[in-house]
C-alpha cells in the first residue's frame, strides 16, 4: 500500500468522523437539522450524542496517523535516489483535513443558544 493511499484513507476517515460528530452535536438545537433529517432522524442523532467525545478522539487519532505518514522520512532507497515528489501534496491534504476537522469539531462542541 502506498503512502498516498494511507494518508488519504486516514484523512478521509478523520473527516467522516468529524462530520458525524458535527451532526450529532448540532442535531438537537438547530432547526435545520430537524428540517433536513425529520423528527425521527433528529431523535436518532440525539440518542447517539454520547458518542460525540469518542468520535472526536477517533478523528484526532486518525489525523495523528495521517500526519505521521505524511511527515515521516522516506524509506531508504536501494540505489540512493528517492522520489519524494508526492510528499508535498499529501502534506497539504493532511493540513486541509485538519482544518476541516477543527471547524467541524468547533461546530459540534459549540453551545446551542435557544
């Protein structure tokens, strides 16, 4: 498995978990959540609200793995030359994923005023 596949998989998993956390965190207080999901969907997400800290920890853990794979030194090359051209793009992808996860975590943890 290539480094690109590993980094993209872990960053994508972190984004998915943080989106789930944002949906769980916003389900009870935002009228648009009820409008989009219906009453039964909002109630289902409200029942899953105990998973919020675990999903945020999981997203953080997946991001940590993605950063480790993106920033680890390349494996030793047999002939002395290594192709590291894809490393810069992967680092940008991981940082973009980290910003999106931070934004979604902020939405999930924001107090709902009503």
